[in-house]
C-alpha cells in the first residue's frame, strides 16, 4: 500500500474566459456528434479536463493504446498535441514516478516492466 505524500500544491494558471468557452463549445460539439456508449464519452471528457493537469505521459502510462485511441477519436484530438508531456500534477502518479526513477518509461508503458499501482495517485 502506498502512503500519501505531502506534495507542494503546483500553480495552475486559470483558463481565460475565451479558453473556457472554447473548451465547453468543443465538449458540446463532441457530445452532439457522438454515437456510442455514454460511459465512454464521459471518460473521454474526463481525460480532456485532467490531461493538461497530468500530461500525456501519465495518460499513456495509465491507459492502454486502444483506450487512448478511442478517447482521441471521441474528442477529435491527439493527446500528444493537446496536452503537455508533463502537467503540474504529474508527480502524483505512483507508477509514472517509478518509471521516471528507473528511466524506463516506454518499457513501463508497454508492460515489459510490471509496475504495481500504476494507476494510483498520492
């Protein structure tokens, strides 16, 4: 079991009104055009909101390739273009922190290195 850590709270600049309105418009457009299971739409929209906070490296680490592709298709984005590699909260990911320490990110992503608690946040 992983114990909670006291991490400094990162500064996350607020979105401008224009950015927030554009994001909501994008979400509404994706909802309007979506055909499929609502839980997949909901999860993809969640990724759209947390992606900038964690970064694409954490997202590809916690999800498999198929899930990332599905969410990208639902959202009409590419995670590597839409999000920074590391967001201000990337260090909350237990698994991502582990593969950073051993410098084996892609082996962790592929599953070649098994990482316990890969989806856990502290």
